């Protein structure tokens, strides 16, 4: 009998030691020292003074030589980014006891153009890019694993976003995102995985969000008022998901604050333009650097689902293979800016190396409903005229009535070129005329805003 008691006691001690090792194998270390990152600045609630940017421009103030216009993409264009996610808000909002994230989650993300086609948005047909961003990220975290105790391990994040972007101005109609969060931990008998959230979010924008009011000029500012409708599906034992669609009016004042090179430090992006979004209270909500040499953003900071802040910096631009096999296509406008309902001249130029390319046929697309055929002559150029109409832009600004992209697309191809035409005037001035002076929202003092609007009305 005694040997059975000794054996039972030994087994009990062994089991307790095993459990202790299981729990203490990756004990929760003390919190790390505070670090400063893009998320800290973004969420600092600092209010900025934007009065220097709210100065209406005269026609002579447009510096066409130093403005950045939009670029066209090809199916297969890719951009590789160094990605960093601050996911601490997920843990904080879920109020998970003893859980914390010690550092930024790091990984790479690939942005790729996967399709170009005609799609209908708000009753109008628009040539639309389908662009996909996918990345995997990980970083140290502390998490209370059910039935085991609080352990140190890694938070794993899989993020995928599909954007539906209007070709003519790179405005986003729809964003479809998926976000998977898992906590990976190590213990004696293997690797454990605790699912935290597996989410799918669809955001529809009305009107489309226009991050780039091409052509971009330093100190330019424009307003974006968008109704965002978000639909959530997915599963989580920690994060509460809305049961109904979320509909919110989102206001942004977008400001082209500086030119130069962002923190991406990519050698091709020394002449990028920073566009920062501010809310009604002048607080920064996000920013992007537009790099004309790669045709899109080289550095981007902003929110991904669940309040996670994403920081993406360009590592490499990988052009589609079809670019090397096709002639280069460009558009020239004369003039680049004009009054509404006037006629401008357009030249479409095709070249391969230093040689002109004839018989390149296609069509010019302007807005929803204007299409004009072209074919390059022996000198590699085609010439035509276009009535710019009087359509007002969705992005309200002091500086122009509208700016619209003009697209040249080659027949039976995804090869395109674009140029932006600016219509002199003031969207805000038109709104004052149409509403009898009703005030538009502004993150500045009302008197400053109204004075600028009145000035723009008088000028035009």
C-alpha cells in the first residue's frame, strides 16, 4: 500500500511541476518602455492651425510646371511595402484582462492591380481599377489563453483589402477588407493558437473618396464629405461586431502640406506630395504621400479595421510585364485649365524608345458619357477637340470649379494615359450662390471660412 501512496504523490508532484512549466514557459514580461511611432502622432489629438492653407488662389497662382498629375496603371502593376500595424486598440477596446501588445506588428504588404473594367457606381458607368493589398504581420504580445493562463507569444495578423478605384481620378468607390487576428503561443507539447477575430468588412462610399485632387499642388486644400456605409460579418469571442450596417457622414479636409521625400526614402520618390486628412476639429486622421514616378502612394498612414493603425512604406515598384512590350502613351492638353463649357485641344502621343508609333487606335473617355475615337498618325500623334462641360467636382475647394481626368485607352488593351483638366472657378463659390450663403463646414473659425468663400465668389 505504501508504494502506491508514494507513486501517487510522485505523480501529483510531477503533474504540478508540468503545469507550472506550461504556464511559466513564456511568462508575461514587464511592459516595454514607451516608443514613438506614426500611430502615436495620429492619435495624439493634436489640433492644427490650417489658416495658412485656406488662401484662395488666383488664375495666375497655378504653377503647372510643379504640379503632379495622376498616372494610369496596368493589370499586373505591383508595389511592395514595409508594413507596421499598431493593434493595441483592439486589446484596449475589447477590455481583455492582462492582455497587451508590446510592440508594433511588422511584415510586408503587396499592392497589385488585378482588374480594369467598366462598373456602375451610383447610376453611372465608370472605368474602374480593382486593386488588392495583402499582408501578413506579427509581433510580441501577452494574452490570457483560456484554461492555461496568461502567456507571452506572438499576435498574428492577416490583412487583405480590395479597393474599387475610379480610373479618372483614383477616387475609391468601395473597400472590401478582411482581418484575421490570432495569438500564437508555445508550450510543452507544441504550438497553440487562440483565435481572436476573423472579420470581413465592406465599405461603400457615396460619393467616392478622392484622396488626390489632381493635379496636385503644394498648399492646395479641398473638402470631402462622404456617406460611408459599413457592413460587418465574421466571428470573434473577444470583439463585438455591429449587427446592423453602420452609416456615417465622414468629413475630411485634405491638404497638400509639403513636397519632398517621405519616410519611405525610396530613391524614385524624392518629389512626392504629402496629402494629410483632417477632421472637423483640425485633428489628423490619416495621410499619404503621392509619388508620381510610381503612380501611387509611397507612404501611407491610416486606420484599418477595428481601429488598427497601418503604416506602409514603399520598398519596391514592380511594373507589369506588359509595359515593356507596349508603346508609351501620353496626353497633352491645351490649355491645362479653362473656363467651364469651353473647348480644349488634346494631343495623344505614342512612342517606343525614341521612335514615334503610328496607327495606335483607341478612344478618349471624359466623365460618364463622352467618348471620342482617335488614331495616331505617322508622327505618332492624334489631335482632337473636347468640350469640357460644366460639371462640378465632388471635392469642394476655393481654388477651382472642378478638376476631371481625361483618359486615353488603346483598343482591346488595358494600356491608358491620363491628364487632368482644371475648370476655373470655385465650387464653394457656386455653393454660396446656390444656397444663398449657407455656411459649409470648416475646421476653422466660421468668419475665416466665410471670408474666403466670399473672396472666391467675388473673384469668379
